[in-house]
């Protein structure tokens, strides 16, 4: 696999950007070689600056559920750009996308568009604090909610729950307002609530944790969160930036049949453009300015070009059996790989839900981040390298999930399966 152009561009990029990238995981530090510089995408395939062709299972980290360069998205974006790119005013397209979402999602009554998933989560936390008048929040180890100060924390030592920052530049006082608990552990939750419930504004969780492996939770644990929040007067936030519109139009909330108090979305609703969104009941959303005292604003929120991309994408998700077909594709794909691995005795599994999958180098079910063996990342490093040589692209970290898109055909998946199985033979010496 030629990487000369990508290597040259990466060296140049280091002069302009920290680490040569504009988001850390893109630097390929967990895998081998320079990051690939992609110049175009079509369907389920990407083409880099060295003209390598790759079957893409990263899908821009999730947004491209329809694949690259979707015709309907491209046409509406082009039509919209021809009229102007930004006005700093309301537009008809914002109304149309908002209506389309609200008419097909039972779990939110009013929404606010922002420009990223991180911004949606930040705003949701502020809404929870503003509506309850309380300061502390609970999050879970292994869930990632963007680079929000109060959420970029891990469980601290000592008292076990008070957060410690995972990044420089975050004051300790911010981290101390966050209590960090293990996933799938109702007993730990009970213990904290008995002590701190009166100070807790909200509990936030990825109902389908997919930023640190695919840590599928028992439905009973999510139901436990819902019941405890009702009991103690705490707001429940589902961070569905990844799962929203991915495993169903109503995301994890619809899949599990659980009503959170606040929902956050991103990725897919932008159709490849930068869009985030948070939503709740009319009552809760009335706390947001200009109706209420919780301030949140954004120059490019509901930008018409982003609204156009989102509207064109979301419309297609409402087509008959869209999600059933996508889930069937993913099941077909993962089952073939798993059957091959099992026949060879390879220690690996492919946890999956809807069109999300993850490569785990273990036979054990993993529901918490601390169950992931660090040594397994060396196997992923080899796998990633071998797949690149064969023209298959996964996100450059073994902790990241993969995605199947509507653009992946059965023939594409069969080709990818063959190449993945060949690569697994190298990883395991088969």
C-alpha cells in the first residue's frame, strides 16, 4: 500500500496543527504508519491521496449511515449553497428538519440545534443544572460525552466516585462536581444516591456506550437508572450522539423503550455536516433562552447548509424497512467473520447492535471499560495494518467501533469478510 502522499502531507500538517491533526485519534498513534489523507468518497469506499481504494467501516466516525457522497444529500446541499451559506437568521430548512424529527420521535417535544455533539451535551448539562438548581452530575466510566470540562473526567482514587480530570486545563473544582461510577453496577449507584442525591442535577449515560469499545448494557440497568432518577428527582440524560438515528429512528430510547428527560444527538442528523441537537419535554425546554434563564447560543446553529444535509439524509431513514435491512446486513457481515474465527479457535468476538460493531479480542462479554485488556490493542494494531494493505478501513483505534452503511452491498461485505479473515490469520498466526 502506497502512503507517500499521505506521509508527505502529514509532515506538512505537523507545521500547522498540533500533532498534525485537528482531532487526536486521527494521528494514527495507536496503529502504524502515517494517517491516510482522504480525497474523495463514493458509496462505501474512500480513495486517499495515493489513490488507494478502501472499503470504509469508519463512516466518518458514524455520521455516514447512507455512505459517502449520497446523491440526495449532495443535490440538496448544492442547491442550498447556491442561495448562500449562512445568514445568522432562522430559515425554512431549520423548520423542516425540526418538524421531520419531532413528528417521528416520541421521546422529545422540543429541540435546539447546535453545531456538534459536544455542544449538545454541554448544553444539556447546563439545562439540567438550570432546571433543578443542583450542581453535581453522575457519569459512568467508559462513556465519552465529548470534550466538556465537567465530563472529561475519570473515577478518582480514595472515595471512589469523585472525578479526576483526564485532560490538562480543567480546574479540579469542575471535576469534583462530577461523580464517576462503573457501568452495569446498580449497587454502586445506590450507594452514591443515598449520600449525594440532594446535590445531583442529572445522570448522563450513553445508553449504548460506543466510545470505549461497544459496552452493551443490560436493559435492566438502564431501567434502574430511570427508576432511580424518578425516585430522587434527578434528570436522566441519554447521550445518543452515536446511537441516535443509528439503530433506529428513535435510537436507543426507542430500542429499549425508555424515556429519558433530556436527549442529545449528533453525527447522523447532520448528513455529513456539523450538526448537534438536544431535546426534551416542552416544560424542560422552556428553561432555554429566550424563553427561560438557561443561556445557550451559536452563530452557526441551524446553518442552512447543515440543515439541508440533515433533512436530505433523515428523509431517507424513514423509508420502509431501512433499519431492518441495515441490521440484517450487519448481522450477515459479523456472523460470517465470527463463524470463521470460531472455526479457527481465535479468541475474538464481534459485539454488535443495529449497524454498530466492534472487534473484541476476547470470548468474554464486556460491559465495562476496565474489562478490556490493554494487551489486546497490540492485536488490533496488527489487524489494522493488514486490513489497510488489503483495502479495508477501520477507525485507527481498537477502542473504536465500526459501522455498516446503507451503501455497503452484499458483494462489498463479502469482499471485506474475506480480507478481514485473511488479516485475522496474520494476527493469530493461523
